[in-house]
């Protein structure tokens, strides 16, 4: 239960107030049930023995207030009161269910967006170190599972127990012996059931959580690599992975569902049996069954209220036990730290002179080898610097560190003698436009992909067209039936690699950044198109700072400086002027 209460820390003030209101509504529902059940005895009593009830001392104030002059009018009054109490209790329960369902829904929405937000703000090193399937499953599936399997059942348990307490208290007031026997019998049975099933429920819950990740992973890998799957004929391999995970998950889910629902039928039979036994015993007493009909009626109605409530509570507890593994995974995602300066105004940073790398070193972990060590480099504003080196020499990593996507292990990056750190990193990154080798394209229009991450209504379409022209892709776009409104498909599947790269270049140019970083961003272009694109970029040299990674030296022909990377550092820095 500790994990459940941990969720409270992630709720907004508004949601907490709504939960307090829900708690008050639970007590109101319990009070309504007490009134409804409490009226059972006088109602049934007046039906079986109207004259005795009419003369009873406790009923005299009611007779005087409503000016009742006959037992028949008392029957009508108590009938109406009983009906009103039953309807009122039902309406309160209905309102409780509505508020509880809505609150659970909105809480789930809050948790989902909080996880997504926290995930998006994690360091780049975090994203490249973990399996995206786990994150996707946490955001899309496990957050919903936590609401359906933890929050809603917990609210149901609390609500049921509060109402049960009211009903049991009323039954104790009516007949302490019968109430005590009933509570002891039902309570003992549920205790035994919980004792012998909780371990199985937890094990199944862990299996569901693990297999859920496997399901998402098999879908991602199978559909994400569909070209290779089709060529290699490996469809059945991925189907087998999906089938195995899906069957194991559904098997565990069905078992938990059976365990959660099975006590209901036993308890219903037990309740009817108990009422029958009590009725028989009371019928053998002096006066027969007539005098005790009100008590029996109250017991029957009480049992009719108690059994579903106790089953709801048990079902809720069973569901929670089976969902704790998912809850733990969600809490891990919710505990992802947000940047300390997230809500603070971003510190501005000027870039007028140079970027300086001073004794810059980077390693992915303490026990791993250096990617590069003690790098010293000064990059003048407006210069064009090319980076070359063998595959795996650390070229891309070096640029990732310059962009502060990866934090340096030691040393510093300075812009006009101002060190880049957590407080000003966003200000520095606003100066940068990046074109990676592999361009990510969303399933939206070409214009939306060029102005990536911007609402459509805020897009400057003239600027989009200008950027596309500079990237040498405007003619291709304008020849399309829908032009810049043409959808590119998921991950740009409807475009060639070269077209994707040119859209990526247009995206970078759209940003009007001071620093343009190109990481093998022309590798998929033919020689003619590459030359045209590079001529455009070269024309920007002097206005903006350009950093280029390329394997082909011809791509770097216009660079003022060539930096050779390798051997955990810079092998050479050569000026081409």
C-alpha cells in the first residue's frame, strides 16, 4: 500500500481537493445507507403489526409532528419514508460512482502527461541508454493499467469499507448477536481467501508487466523493420514472440480475474444459508416468526447490501495485488527528475566571437574507455569547420557534447568565455540547428516537417518555401499534387533517403540559427545535389558558424579548418586557408 500512497505526491492541488470531496461523498453514501437500513425495521414492523408500532413510545414524536391519527396513515408515512430513503441512498451511490469514475479518468490523464513530460526532459544520455519499449509501455499502457488496476480499485475499497462500516454498525444496533456472527463468518472467509491468493496475484501481476513490454517490443521491431522482415521472411519469428508474450499475459490476467470474482458465488450461497438458519431458529421461539420478521428483513437487506460491497472490496484488493508491478514501473517514470530551472526564465547567452573547448573529455560511464580526452579547440564565429575520422572515432559524440546533448565528463565548453552549464544550456541550444544523418520525419505534411515542432497556425509558409529552396528540394515539392501539404507517411516512408535529408536540411535552415551542425547530412545525396546543397551552405559561411562531419573530403572542400578525430582526441587541426 505504500506505493499507492506514493502516487499522492504526484497529484496536483486541484486533484487532491477533488479526492477530499470524494471522501466526503463516501461518508455521505454510508450515512444514506444507514438511514435506509435503519428504516427497515419500523417499515416492516408497521406492515406486520401496525397497532403495536402505532402505540410504541419511540414512534409517538413522529405521530405528533405529522398529526397521524390511525395506524393506516402511519403505514403510508413509513412506506414513503422507506422509499425515499432507498431512492436517496441509490442516488448518492450513483453520484459517488460518477465522481469516482471521472476522477480516476482525469487522474490517469494527469499521470500519463506527467510521465511523458518528465521523459521528454530527460538527458539525451538517458534516452540512448534504455529500451524505448519500456517507456512506450509505461506511458500508453501501464499508466492506464495503474488507474484501472490500482486507483479505481483503491477508491472502490475505501468507498465499500466506509459503507460496510455504516451497514454493520446499523446491524449491530438492531441485533448484536446476529451482526457479530455474520461479520465474523464473512470476514473469516475473505481473510482465508486473501491469505492464500495474494502471492499468486502478485506473481501474475509481475508477469503481466513484463510481458506487456515484450508485446510492445515485438510490435516495434516487427513493424519498424518491416522491409527487412519482408525480405528475410521473418514474419513468423515476430508472430511467435508476440504470441508467446500475449498468451502468457492473458493467462495471468484470466487467472487473476477468476481469483478476484470467485468468492462472490460462495458468499451469496453462504449469506442465503445464514439467513435461512437464523429464520428457522427464530421461528422456533415463542410467538413464531411474525414478531421477528422486521429483524429478518433488516438482516436480509443488510446482507443484500453487504455481500456486493465486500465482494467489491475483495475484487479491488485482488486487482491491486495484481497491478503492483505496473504501479512500481509507473512510479519509476514519475520519479524521473525535471530540470531544476524548468520554471525559471531561461538565461540568455550571446555568441559573438568564438566557441572554446577546454580540456574536454567524455566517457559514457566511469568504467568505460574515453571516447575522447583533453580536447582543446577554438571555433571562431562564422567559420566553417569540418570533422573527419574513421567510423567510431568519436566525431558525432564530440558534436553531441558541443551541443550539450551529452554532458562532458570533464573540461568545459565556453561561448564567448561563458561556460555552458545546466542554467544556460537551453539558451545555448537555441543558437543551434542540427541535421543528423538519419532524419526523423513525422506522419504529417512537408511544411509541418520543415517547421518541426511548431503548431500549424504558427508556421511561416514563406519561410518554409525559402528554406526548401535553399535545400534544393522546392522544385520536387512544388511538382507534387498537394505541394507543401503533402503527407510524407510514417517516418517519411514515401520519400527517398535523399529527399528526407534535404527536408532535414530545410528544417535546420528554417530555424535561422547561429550554428549549423551537419552530421553526415548529405551522405544520401547524389554528387550534383550534394554540390548544390553545399554551395548554399557555403554561402551562409561568415554569417553563421558551420560544423560538418563527412567521410568524403570533397564535402569539406570549402571548410576553413579540418579537424581529424581519433585515438581518444584530436589527431590534428589543419587550416585550409
